[in-house]
C-alpha cells in the first residue's frame, strides 16, 4: 500500500468574509489533508479575529512577502480584493506554492498572461474559485450533456439576477474598474456563466449590452449578452444587481430534455430538474435523476478537487486554459457591449484595449476618460 500523502501546509491571504466564511470551513472539512499554518491581512484586527476563530496555532503576518519567505507554504488560498489577486498569485507561485484564488482570478487577460508565465516558470499551479462547477449536480449534468444523453444542446439561459444596495457599493473597492475589475459581469454573474461554459463548452460569438442604471459606480450595474456556442447552441446571459426578486439560474434546452438549475448562492442535487421531451420514454428519463451522493457546490468540494489533483500529480481543475476561458468570455462581453459589435472567440489578443482592461479605454466607461 502506498503511503498516505503528507498534509499540505496552507496559508490564507486576506482574512475577510469569504476566507472566514467559506475557506476556513473547507480547510476544516479537509483537515486530514491540510494544515492551516499562516494567515495574512493588512488589517491587524481582522487578522486577530481570524486567528482566534481558526483556533489553531496559525502564524499571523501583515505582509504576503514576509509570510512566503518565512513559512514557505505548499498551498496559498487568496481572498483579498480582486486588484491584489495577480500580484499575490504570482508571488505565491514564485515561492513554489500552489494557489487557489478567489474570483475573479485577475482583472484582465494581460494580468492572466503574467500568472500563466509564473506558472510556467515555477511548475506550480493557480486555480480560480468557481465553486458551482463542483458538487454532484453540476458534475452529473455535465456528464449527461457531454455524453449526448440529453440530445443536442439548442437553447440556454444563464441568469444572475441579484440585488445590491448603496451600502454594498460604499465599500471602496467595489464598483471600480481598478479594484473590482468591473460590475456584476466580473463580480456576480461570473459564477453562473462560468458554469454555463463548463456545461456547454467553447463559445464562438458574443453580442452584448451594458448599462449603469441605478448605482453611482464606475462600472456597469447590469449587462446582457447573446452567445453562440461552437456546438451551435444559442444562449442569453443576464448579469444584474438590480433585481428585487433574486435568483441564480442556468437552463439548457436540448433535443431530448430541458435541464435547469435554480438556486441562489449554492446548489444541491434537488436544485436540478430534468424535463424530458414528449418523445422520450419514461424509463430513459428516470435514469437522468441526479446521483445518490449529494455533494453541495462549495469551497469544500473545490478544495477537495484541487487536493485530488495534487495527489495525482495533475494540473488542478479551474487553472490554466480553464481559468482563462471564463476571463476571455468576460472581456468579450465587455468589448461587445462597449463597441456595439459582435466579438469572436480568440479575437482579443495582446494589443487589443480589451486585453488590458475590461473597459477597453472606452470614453464613456474608462475612469481616466470620464474624470
Ligand atoms: N466565491 C464566492 O462565492 C465569493 C463570494 C464573496 C466574495 N468572493 C471574492 O472574495 C474576495 C474577497 O471578498 P470578501 O467579500 O471576502 O472581501 P472582504 O473585504 O471581506 O475581505 C478582504 C480582506 O482582504 C484584506 N486585505 C486587503 N488588502 C490586503 C493585502 N494587501 N494583503 C492581505 N490582505 C489584504 C482586507 O483587510 C480584508 O480583510 C473578492 O475577490 C470577492 O470577489 C467570492
């Protein structure tokens, strides 16, 4: 019998809401495979509160560089505001650590190139947190779609209709291109369209609109898009923080069935429904029921997948081309919205203003142009 792999020494960077509320429980759930050894925050009060909550012997630092030099962790979990992700991810990779970083992984495709170069140089990997890909319901739906069991995918809807008030946008890093990277396209709907891309595969063309209707923000507070996928399916995508009746939904109409996920911030098997077309025999449709194991979508499920990849010596899910694809979709949506033209997959290359920033330097949206 091969020996059990050693527990990975883990550090967290940023000890705010998501790290305390989701990464810490994930580490506890995987305590047989991980050991939390260090935490970093520039705010000493938040750092102390986190260390008290973590309840173990967790070293505290106010600088990521100091922590990396002193601790040399195996894995770094990053939950800081988005503008810090690129720099902290690159620093952790250079120190030889694997990274699991909160969404969005970085603010632009140009920033992603820096992360890819650091991965290449270090041999370590950086994954982005998209917890809704993980969990049994999503894995099962992806398998049924990919195997052709539901028939050809034809029409899809991807809806993030959430509500955020002025107090939410009073937090200084929110609603600004330089710190959040964008509005609900980058910050909220990105979870749902990441799942849509995970289910339907590569897209080929995006048309879009974006507006700032309510909030006093630099970035948009609503965006909508029409998407054509390589497999021929057509989809609508809505990213809103203006919707009093809140819901997260992904629905795919295939030739033989509609598969639909309705949830808010996380799903279980029961949140997925399969509606057979009239020509489908009941016994065939019965076999689509979600699996007996009910793994909720969660940071715990994604951390488990990263640790599994590590033990197998493989690139972790949510890293590399997987992470880039979602960021490219965001850039394409913004470019289509701000230029009023369709955007084709692969067209946003180095030198394109939407490669450098999601606002693409557009005079109505770029902060330096509007000032
Ligand atoms: N996956 C999800 O479902 C989900 C949900 C909410 C937020 N998020 C993401 O998590 C990230 C953090 O969001 P949050 O709501 O936890 O924010 P937060 O403001 O509660 O926490 C951020 C923490 O980072 C600390 N920080 C700031 N600068 C730092 C630095 N240079 N070094 C170390 N620490 C620093 C802050 O002091 C704060 O404690 C964002 O990218 C956000 O989009 C993801």
